[in-house]
C-alpha cells in the first residue's frame, strides 16, 4: 500500500506540518508569487539503495524537497497541496563542492532513478570525481511521494479505478509541464537561483534518455526565458510534434526488416545460409507457413503462435542480441530436432521485462503521461485509431510488442487517465539560444527510427546554431548504452557524451564511431556465443547442418 504523503507548507511558521484538508481555511491563506527556494539539505544515504553505503570512496547524499502539486501561479497559495520530490547525488568524497553537476534523466515513463545507480557510480569513478551525478525521481515515482495503484493497472484495471478516482486532482496535475517545473525548482535549490551555491568553473549539464528527452524538452521550453544549465545531451530523442507511441510496432518492424537487409548484404556471415541468398524470402515464408495451420509450420508443431514469437523477438531486438534473429528464422524454416530445441529454449527464456513489479516503478504515472501526450493524435481533428486497427498493425509485423492493443488501447477508451494538454504541447521552444546541445541517436533505433531524430534536428537547429546531431551506426534504441565497440570497454555513446561534457568548447570527440562493433550475424565472436548460450542454449547459432546449397 502506498498512501501518498501530503504536506501543507505554511509560510507563517517554519514547520512543515501534516494536517488534513479539513483544517484548512483557504480564506486565511496568503498567496505566493513564487515558491520559496530553500537551502539544500543533503544528508548521507547509501550509494546503492539496497547495497553498500559507499563504493571506492564514492558516496551519496539525498534530500527531499516540497513542491506544489500545481505550479500554476494563479493557484500558488499556501493552500497548495504539496508533494515531496526525492533528490540524490553521487560524488567522490572531497569533490562534492568542486565537481561538475551532471543531471541524469532516465528513460521510460515511470521508472525510478534507482535504475541509474550503477551507472552513476561507474561514471563518477571513471571520471575520477571530476563529475558528480545528480538525479531526481519524477513526481509520483520512486521515492518522490508515490502515486501507484495498489495492484497493477495492467493486470487488473477495474481494481485500480477507485484509487484513480481518489487521486483525480493529483493525476490531472501530474503533467510533463509540472514535472519540468519540479526539475527547474530542484536545480534552483541545488545550485542557487543565481548559481550562488556553485563556482563559475562548475558546469551544470542535463542528459535525458528516450522518454527523458521529452521531459528535458519541456524543461527547456518552460525555462527558455531563464536558462539554468550550461549544456544538454539528448540520448535517443522523442520530438514533441511527431511522437506517437501508437506506431511503436510499425517502427519496430522497420528495424527488423533493416536487420534482414543487413543480413542480405553480409554474404559470408548471413545470406549464404538462405535459399538463393534471400533472407527476406525466408522471412515471409516463415510467416506464411504459420497461416497454413498444418505441420509445414514449425511453430505449430511446437504449439507457439507467431504472435507470441513476434513478441518474444521484440524483447531481444537490441544491439546486444539482435544478431541472433536471422538464425532464429532460418532455424524455424529448417525445423530439425536441434532447431526445435533451440526454438523451445528461446521461447522459454525470453520473458517480458518485469518493470511492473520493480520497486518504485509507477505504471500509473507512465500511462497517465503517455495517454495525455505521447499517445494522442497529432492534429486536433484527428482521432486515435480503433483497437481493432491497432491489433491489425501489431499482427501485420514480424516482430511486435502488442503493447498498444493489449494495454494502452483499453485504458484509453475509458478516458479515465490523462489530462488536458497545455500551451507547450507539440511545440518547440521559440526563443533563440546558443546553449550547446548534443543529440545522439542510433541508426537502428527500433523505437524511434532515423526520420524522427532527423526531423527533430531540423526543427531544433532553427532556434539553436549550437545543436550537434550525431548518428551512431549499427546502434539501437538509447545510443548511450547500445553502441558497443570492438576490443574496447564501454560504449561509443558514452565516450562521445563525456568528451562533449568535458571539452572546453563542448566539442564532442567522434573518433569512436569507427570502432563500433559490426552486427555479428555469423555468430562467431565470443560475445555472440555467450548471448547465444543465453537465448538458444547453444553457442552454435546456425546449427550443425551445412548451409543451403553447399
Ligand atoms: C534535513 O534533512 C533531514 C533528514 O532528511 C531532516 O531530518 C531535517 O528535518 C531536514 N532539515 C530541514 C531544515 O528541512
Ligand atoms: C556522512 O558520511 C561521511 C563519510 O562517511 C561522514 O564523514 C559524515 O560524518 C557523515 N555525516 C553524518 C551526518 O552522518
Ligand atoms: C491556471 O489555472 C487557472 C484556474 O484553474 C486556469 O484558468 C489557467 O488556464 C491556468 N493557467 C495555466 C498556465 O495553466
Ligand atoms: C487549487 O489548489 C487546491 C489545493 O491544492 C485544489 O483543491 C483546487 O482544485 C485548485 N484550484 C484550481 C482552480 O486548480
Ligand atoms: C562542501 O560544502 C559544504 C557546505 O558548504 C560543507 O559543509 C562541506 O564541508 C564541503 N565539503 C568539502 C569536501 O569541502
Ligand atoms: C582518471 O584517473 C586514471 C588513473 O589515474 C587515468 O588513467 C584517467 O585518464 C583519469 N580519467 C579522467 C577522465 O581524468
Ligand atoms: C480486481 O480488483 C478488484 C477490486 O480490488 C477485485 O474485486 C477483483 O477480484 C480483482 N480481479 C482480479 C482478476 O484479480
Ligand atoms: C504431416 O501431416 C500429414 C497429414 O496430416 C502426415 O501424413 C505427415 O506424416 C505429417 N508429417 C510430419 C513430419 O509430422
Ligand atoms: C524454462 O526455463 C526455466 C528457467 O528459466 C527452466 O527451469 C525450465 O526447465 C525451462 N523449461 C523448458 C521447457 O525448457
């Protein structure tokens, strides 16, 4: 059970008191013009939330800040309900007052910042303390006053309804715009409204991944008149005007086809296994056999549906494991005993990510935000597609998550979540700026294929001459993590981001782009063999029989 902690901030006293709504008499309240910026009140907390207090002399400090539920100044009175926002920083001991502030916004709609703690420790350590990592849980997520149904809304929608009703006001105010103002406030507290808490040579840099980039843009938009930070990094961007999660499965499928085209282009490593060197034909042959419902279908024999398989393939369509997919399709068509074992094994081990149950995760917040902004039509006179249509989109693909028809659609039809959009919705900032900005985006991003970041770059360049766009080859969604290099630790995405952050002129070093690993569809590298053992139960991805025609 999570009962939200509601605090009333009373200006007339210095105390924060827990009192219930009944005792408030609004007529006695003093209106506030601005929310008071307090002194940062850091206290010790352990670096890993359920682990050691410190690692390699890296420490963490945390604090809670009160923010109004609505930043709308017409309602900013002492009567405003407040919620708590959780803030944490990771630093090398002794460097907390001299290091750069690197603020990290995670991806996903309701993922807590605990998901970034290993990354934070790694970054602080690798940069020898010159950078401290700062994170804050979005309102209603993680350790910020949480908002989440007592049982999963995905598993039991009706079970959630009374909770949604009880928290209606808060949910309507749980907007990207209010969340962006929270971030603005948190930054004001930490560095001071006029940066009086930090020294001139300390940089403040914000980096968001995936959905975090959408929040980051809202933040840049609401702060365009009073820029706070020195630079911004976008890792796989969701633009305000073209983002429609409704097309997710279509996009995923584009990249799946892109992968098969790359297989065709790799004669020795991949194409040679297929009849006429034509992997695409093998792909539709697989899909059509399944429609026959007889023993020409391998999956039919194994009692697996193509929908299930499409779903399971979507879980591994990331750069670390996507190289297994041509071999998987090949094996389904061949379907010998070894292949059947591999397919059964694959089907068993690829289970959906269990975010729903993760500590601090709020799927309610994710759905509320997504239904209001990321899932909505692009034009006012447009309607969202029907659920039947969405099922059609998802089933007419080789790989699909089915998230839209199975989860979003039914909830959207009830119109119980979401909020009215505001003046920032589907808009870019209009004020000219010179703030250094870097966008990293993978050319195989299966959630946001290339036309999306290219469009975004074009739009943002109009207001910012210092906007740098780098496409990362052979890299999937979230370019930071998904750009492994040959014979080198780390990823190219991180190397570029760090070089940008530390360069005196914010000039990114692109030299690692040449070192990004090829897609090992042949299955010959040690890394692929390890992945194959994990997903296929064998390190021989293509199986023992000779390739076709040899
Ligand atoms: C500072 O934080 C500590 C620990 O969370 C808390 O006990 C204390 O009341 C806070 N002080 C102020 C002035 O908010
Ligand atoms: C916080 O941790 C540091 C490092 O271990 C220690 O020196 C300091 O006394 C701690 N502060 C408090 C208030 O516990
Ligand atoms: C602020 O709230 C008032 C009253 O609800 C509303 O009329 C106004 O449009 C809101 N302003 C913004 C910027 O949301
Ligand atoms: C103003 O805030 C109060 C308490 O947070 C809330 O109950 C009320 O609905 C808000 N009014 C408007 C117009 O948003
Ligand atoms: C950092 O600043 C705080 C607040 O001014 C101070 O208490 C602390 O001792 C400083 N730490 C170091 C390592 O200088
Ligand atoms: C951190 O320190 C190590 C060892 O002294 C050094 O090799 C490395 O280049 C340093 N890294 C940075 C970013 O300064
Ligand atoms: C869903 O939640 C409701 C209300 O809590 C409960 O009565 C019902 O049994 C639940 N249904 C399932 C399938 O768990
Ligand atoms: C396929 O089905 C046909 C007719 O149902 C049957 O005669 C044949 O033996 C089956 N082949 C295999 C490999 O199971
Ligand atoms: C499925 O995987 C689980 C462990 O993840 C294992 O215990 C079980 O034996 C597997 N079942 C099959 C049929 O391979």
